[in-house]
C-alpha cells in the first residue's frame, strides 16, 4: 500500500516531506500530487517526460515472462542477498541518526526501494523474505507500476525518473535494489541510510550469449562490472558478490520478450530480428548469467 511508504517520500520539486490529504500527497510548499485510482502516485518533476517508459504491451509481455518463472533463480539469489544484507547490519550507527525522521515505527526493518522496479516482481520476492520491511517500487512506466502496486501488500508504487533527484528523503532507504535498470550513483547514496546496502543485478558477458550470436544482438562487454564499480566507486563501497548462471528453455514469444527486456536497449533491425527468430529451434536453450553485487554506503 502507498500508505506504508508515504513517510519516506519527498516532494520532487522542493524535496520536503509529503503528507496525505485525501487522494493526494502534498508538501509544505503546496505542491500536490494526485494518487491514481490504481494505487500508485506520480512524483515526476513538472518538466519530465514519460515517453521513455515501457508500453502496456511490453509490460504485459514481461510480466508473463517473469510469472512463468524463467528468472526465478535471479529472484531467489536477490532475496537471499537481501536477507543477508539486513542480517549483517553493523550496530551502533546512532551518530548518523540526525536526518532520520521516521522514528515512530522503529520496530520495522525499514524501506526497501527498487529503482527500475518494473512490475514489482523482484521487490515482491524480496519482501517475502523480509517480513518486517516495506517496499517502494520506483519506475517511469505507469503501466508497470499499476502492476507493481498490486504485486505485494507491502509495496507502494511511485512514478519517477531515475535520472532526476529521486522522490525519497535523505537516508530513508535500508536496502536499494537495481535489476537490469538505470542507476544513479549520487542519488542512491543520498537516499541510502549510512550502512545501507545497494544490491545490483547486472548481466555478465555470457548472458543470453546464444541469442547474441544467432540474432546479432549487442553483447555485454567483459568490462561491464568493472565499469559499474568505477561509476559507483565515489559513492558506495563494493561488498559481497556472486554470479548466478542457469539455462533457460524459451519458446518464440519468450525469446522476443527476453530480447526486449534488455540488459539495455538492443539495437536490432526488426525485420532482420524477425527472420532470425524464425530460424531458432523451439524451444531454444539460452544461458542466463548475471552478477548479484552488494555495495554499502
Ligand atoms: Zn514541494
């Protein structure tokens, strides 16, 4: 429910806290944001454009793909890493409590935010493993967030732009998830509380390699993880990581979906792609290979 996470939200225009007034969230400066009847709220700054978000069709295809369990090993690894990150919290960080205003429910384990949450599939799986936590699904696609808002009873869904200041209060996040999604180092650091963890899932160079060859897709380069570490280095400290690799058995529609799901935009001519897809065996065996990496503030 959106109400579970409202106390962690910040006005995207002036960064002040938001409070509920009937069907809207408002800041002390008078900026007001309507809560959609589907249960999510849009906290986009006024001049942001949503054209880059996923369409309803793309979202539906991805939801079907994930619901079929193809990426279940990734969700499981993420949930395990999330539980480990929270269990391994170092104690005695009271010196950094200054800006933490959400004190009233101190028995809760805090906020898990998924940046680029899509339909909330991974966040819901992580929340199942963290019964004391609430989740914020952040994405630019309202179609995805309509689903995320219903993906778990403890999820609140917020439309926002990952490349703008995130609509979350300073040091409000216990655990940040980022699965095949854009990451904004300075903002992730700002919203994580001291000692908080980012769990980042990114493809290795072996991810979908059979499709990369057969369909002429852009491959993930060998240096990706090093480049991610370099970009996040000024903001977060690398911690535990593990590789998760398994075999997918995909039919033609699954292949189309997984190609469209990224890691990042694949630059493929649709006609050539269609011909190459038709030439694949059905089902086709494809390697899935990702790194689950922890970073700590
Ligand atoms: Zn405001």
